[in-house]
C-alpha cells in the first residue's frame, strides 16, 4: 500500500508525504541494494560480483530486492542508503532516477560519470561517503 512519485524540481513523495534520502548514515551502518546479476553478460556479472566483494566489508548489509522500482524507492525514502541498478531499460531506470534525484540522492553511471539514459547501469546514494564507496567499488572492479 505504498505509492511513490516525484515531480521534477518539486520533490518526491510516498503516500502523499515528502521523502528524502537518509544522508546521515555512517558507512559501517549503510544498507546497499544491488540489482539482480545480469544473466546474459558474464563480464558485467563479474564486475558486479567484484564490486560487492569490495563494498561489503565496509558497510552494514547488501540486499537484492529483485526489482529496480524497489531499489530506487527504498533509497529515495531512506530505507536503504544506496542502490545499483544494472540495465539499459528506460522503464526500469527513468522513474526511479527522478524519484532518487528529487529525494536528494547523488547519481552516476557505473563508470562514475554523469548518468544519461542509455547507459548500462546507475548508482544512486544518500550521501557522499556511501556514494564514493559504491562508485569506486564498481570502478575498481572494471579494471
């Protein structure tokens, strides 16, 4: 019974109440959701696995909810502190991206650059410390 929505430049809401990311979380308590492993791309699955191996020891928990909508909504509303969604599907990314941005999340693509529709994956995080860890974990895994 939750309904999330956002209006560009005006904010994000859950069931009519304004939401925002939980930017005060300490790294060791952070909860990061990572989308399902890509089934058709072994190299992307390897990168995701390596990034998780780097990130996991420094945070509270890793979760895989199995739906981009949940990953984005939970990050935007402060229930998690970062999410990684690996897909090019605009219908998976666009709604969650505006929700997270309007809730105050920091956003980048998997390479650490500015995310643009068509990029293969997006990272959204509640604060700079969590953002840097997840972004750097994925960057290191690509090497």
